[in-house]
């Protein structure tokens, strides 16, 4: 016990600053040890000076469907072209003009004369078009003709005949949902691209800039911007359609693409090559759809009028006519054309669009209570009709 006046003895207690410094030193030491561990133990590479590439495992032969797809692409790709379109723009103040890219698309070589078939909307907003073949040679294209309703255009290039391999033409009338489908084109300007899928639907109707096209083929083969105008093919490598449109919310393929059927293309293109315009056949009737009498719906299309000197008049088709005040005799009901049902006016127009002047068609007609087959020879539509 200390005596009065003597210094009081106390235990040592470090100051707060000293305690912080100690903890800091311990943390630095721990961090240094961790870095040393990582450097010399955890991340030390185990080099092997004798490392060599792995031996390749033999895969065996390709599957039959792979072989057929590879052969299809080799056979058809030289018939597919890439189309660049150009437009002229100007500055209204300086009056300077320049040529700038307007868009891209695809096309097919139709014949050895250099005719190229594509969609009208591929080149519609351009003043010039250039066609690039499979060997990357490029040629200026000239406009031969187009059909707004079917969205088909024919161009022509002056290329050596040895570079022009016409595509094999198939048929679309006998296609079945579920059979394989192949598309070749230039999606997003990546030319000579192959996509595969199946036919997902038939007889679809799609809008175009100038109307609509029916009988369209639906496919889940990926079709993207730039595929327009390129071929849709069957498993034999034959052209069955011209890819034209997609249903999309993102701007890319959602697995629903559409192609103009080749049966329509094969009617339109020859006329465009011959005359630059399409000679559409004429039947010469005025019809109504969805007609009811006494609240009873009538089948097919009711003939309300027959034009004078028309194929329909010559074939004896009867129109609705007045007997006396408030009384009339119904005209013929057109039920089928060449065994294809007629339910809407667009059905009749679409079927006629696949015909040419001079073709003979058979109409199944209900006249009163009797069914009658009437043969009609189609003629070229008169000017102004």
C-alpha cells in the first residue's frame, strides 16, 4: 500500500492510437501471407513442356440426312444471288447528289439468259440494283418487269453463261405440312446462308405493299431481313417458293416465315420476261360472297352480273335477274374452280391469277337445285377492266 505523498503505481494500458497501429500491422501481415500463398501455392502454374494437341476421335461417316443437306446446298447455292440496291439522294440547298445503299435482298437465277427473280419490295425503293453471284462477281442489273399484286420482280444481268446456273423449279400444289424445307439467302447481308425447317402451313394469306397474296407457304426455316427474294426449297433442291415475309416482334425470325408459291411465280415470271407486264386472265363475272336468302346462307359465290362478250357469257353462266317488281331469279352459285372451293371473292381471284389467257377451267355451279359443270376458256383481260 503506498504511503501518502508517494507516486501511485498503475498497470500499463496502451493508448487508442497504439491499438489501431497494432491491428493494422496484423492485417498487413495477414494480407502478405495470403498473397504469398496465392503466388506460390494456389496459382502456381503446373507447366508441362511435353504438352501436345489431343488426338482426334474418329467420327465415322456423316448421317444420311446430313449428306443430303450438304449436297443440296452445293447443288443449289450457285443459283442463289445477293442483291444490293442503291438510291440517289441530294441536298436541296447545295444541290449535291450522292448514291447511297438502299437495302439488300436475295434472288434466284431463273434462266441462262441472266434473268433474276426476286421480290418487288427488295428493289422498289431504289434506283439501281447490283447482283452478286456465288463466285463474288458483281453485275449491274436492269429492270425487266414486275407484278405488284404478287410482289414479284424480274431483273436481268449481263453475265457469262458459265456463271448462270438456273434453279430447278418444282411445284407447290402438292406440298404437305411437315415435309422438309430449306432456305438460302443473305440474312443481315450474310450471303449464301442456309437454314432448314419444315413446311408449317399452306394456303396462308399475307399482306403486301399493294394488296395481298393467298396460297402462301408457311415455314419455320429461319427467314430474316435479307432473305426476301431468295428460294424456299424442297428436299430435292427444287424451288417451291420465293421467301417474302416474316412475322416478328423483334425484327428477326420467330419461326414463322412465308414464301410466294412457285406455281404462282411460274405463271407471273414468263409474262414479265415476254412483255414486262402480267397478262391476267378474265372470267367476266360480278359476284357476291356471304349471301343469304330468307336468312339461309348460300354456298359459294353468287353471280350478280355477267359482262357482255366475256368468257362467262360465252360459257352460259347465268346472273341474278329481275322477273317483275320485287321478284328475281337467283343467278348461278360458283362452288368450285378446278375442284378448288370458292368461299370468298379472293379465292376466285387467287385461282385465276394462277391461270393464263387461253387456259380452260371447269366451274362447279349450283343452278337452282341442280349441280352443273361448266367449262370456260379464259381470255386476256380487256384494257380498263
